[in-house]
């Protein structure tokens, strides 16, 4: 897993660098270094990502659905405001 894939994974799991550091029992600076490419993401971390993804699958689906619902409500509100805008 390269640094970009690791960062995409973290963001896709709705996790901060601090949260991933706690899950992996490393420092936040280690996570930052992995994402910057200063150090390679270890193979063991890649395996941990897979396990974490499986364990969090239901929660992540709910978070994505909530994010999509919020975006939809915002679009509807913007449309409604545009229709009622007396300009």
C-alpha cells in the first residue's frame, strides 16, 4: 500500500490521523510520515487496514449514508432558497 492509498483508506474510514495512530499503537507523527511518504507504510499496517475495514464496514456504510443525506438536504435547501429568493 502506498502513501496515497493509505491516506485514502484513512479518510474513507472517517478516521483522523490521531485515531489511526491510536488503533495502530504508533505516534501521530508516524501516520503523518507514512502519508507524506517519508517512511513506507509497513506491510503489517496494510493487513491491519484490511482487518479494520472489515470490522468497521457497517459503521462506515452508515456514515456514508448520513453524509449523502446531509448533502441532499443542503441541495434541497439551496434550491428552495433559490426559488423563494425575491431578487
